[in-house]
């Protein structure tokens, strides 16, 4: 079940380059993973041979484009364990998927209704609800976390009340790596008759997702984090729920019939996909999903756990370094602060050594405030990273320590 890293790395052309005179060590996977060859080639085939618009054409290229795009929907449905590809709505990414739920389901919310999130959400699962609060007077409830970055599940369950209309939580924190107990959250919410949206942006790259088994009502993730293209993402919606939602954006493809007297709307998923979709993105995402399933999430999870253990040890050996996010159940994300070293300087000094990490608030400002740090440096690992990458990070940080004193 172990991974052949040489074979895997050969599938990622961008990994094989020098940056600032050093071999690239790419540890910014939580922001964006590299794209696999299968995805690059699927996009190239479409652009070189099948480029056409979808759904409305009778000619051969239009039919080929439509089949390839709908095959992408099937591939994504299998990737998520959805019962039907009709449950897969394509969006620009996780952010747009969450906004779609806020702009459809959210339109039935009234003043005083509540949306329950956690303190570790990405801005994309905070701001859409704040906009809804402005428009409709809903109330945003926030479940607390402890100092390690572990969600207080009992407190979250206690916040589910008669006015709760949606529980919307991150499955895996992009800043902390914390893996939340989403099955328990879904169970508790459903016991109270409340639907659940899972932000799977950081879970989908690392573990097999099974939305049918989880029973969640909505699931969002982004193509660019699962070895696919940018500008494409997914909203999974349980079929019965999608069928009840009103349209979001209006335009071509989302209608059944249009007249000036009135318009009727297509069934899901077309109802939520106004305009020409990101056809090449969908095709590239489908190929990436198949590629990841082929590698196998058991092997991916096992290797990433080894990388996380090794990286945690290497980081803790750097004088003055403090890990941010020490939950017992973590994905391969390591956030840290280094005494006397601003996060941005750490990022820049590591880049000079070819090591790519992210520095900043990671679009989780409320979380940063809760943990009392303005920013962190973050090394995030993918299954194609090696133990040499972990060592390069350690060497790089010891150098940073020397330079900054
Ligand atoms: N949610 C989480 C947990 C994320 O990590 C990210 C991106 O970093 C997002 C949402 C937003 O994803 P996107 O920018 O692809 O819409």
C-alpha cells in the first residue's frame, strides 16, 4: 500500500524545477497543490481537439465537449461518493459553492434565524453569512475551540437550537490542520432537523470523502487543491434539497423555457449553472479526481501521517519555534511562529532556499485573534512530498534562525 514517490513525482511537472538556484521544495499545498499530468493532458486534449460550447450544439465537437464535461461530473460524483451526478454543481471553487448556498437556501432565512459555524472557519465560510446577516437579519453563531485548536463539540451541539437553519463547518482547518468530527456534527444537526454544509476544501485532497455515508446536505471543495485546475470547484447538494432550492444566477442553461411573461427553470444541477461553464476546468478536475482515487487515499493518508510526524519533530527542534495547532487528529498542515521572526520574513528567507511555504493569516483572521497571533508561517504537505522535503524545511529554518538571531 506504500507509495512509489518517484513514479508519483514524475506525474507533477512543476515539482521538477529550481527556485532561487535550489531545487524546489513545495510546501504550500494547502493553498494550492500542483497539477497532475492526467489533468494537464485532459485539458490539453479538450483545447486541442474538442473545444466547443456544451449542451446546445448538434455538431460533433459540441457533442464531444458535452460528453467530456458530463464525464467530469460523473468522475466528481464518484470521488465524493454521491449517489448521482445530478447532485454535483460546478462552481468556481469552495468560496462560490458556499455563496451559492447562502444565495439560495439562505433566501428562505428570516430575521433571527441562525447559521452555526466554528471559530476555525476560512473567511469563505464566514463572510457569506455576514452578508446574509446584513440582508436578512440572520444571526451568526460561533462554536468555540480550545487553545490546541480542537473544536468544542459539546458546545457546538449545545448551540443548535430552534432558530438554527444551517450548520456550516470546516471539515479540516487550513490553518491548524485540525480534523473536525464531522460525522458526529451531521448526526447532532440532523437530530435537530438542521441541514449541514461541510467545507471540504482541505479534506478532499487528503482523505476519501463519502458524502452519502456522512449524510451531509452540502459539500464544497476546490479543484486547485486536489491536483486539478484553478477556477473550478464543486458544490455537492443532496438531491432532495437541491430540488427545493430557487435559482441563484440567471442566464442561459439554467432555464427550461423563457418568455417575457415568465420563465421556468431547469432541474438541478443545471438550475445552478447559468452561462457557459468552465468546460476545460471540469474536464481537468474529473481527471484529477480519477488520478487521486487511483493513487488511493489509504496510501495517501498513511504517507501524509508519516510526513506530519517527521515535520512536527523537525520543527520542534528549531529554537524558539512554537507550533500553532496541536490537535491530536490533524491533517498534514504545520503552522508555526518563530520567536523574533515575522512570518513574512520566514517565508521570504525560506523561498531564497527554494522552500515554498505560506505566511500570513491564511484567511482565518478570527482564528488568529482567538489564538493571539497576528500571522503564522505554514508548511503544508501533499502525498508527493518526501522526507528530503521535510529535512530541507528543517535546514532552512535553522538558517532563518541564524540570520534573524
Ligand atoms: N475553505 C478552506 C478551508 C480553504 O482552505 C480555502 C482555501 O484556502 C477555501 C475555503 C476557499 O477556497 P477557494 O479559494 O478555492 O474558493
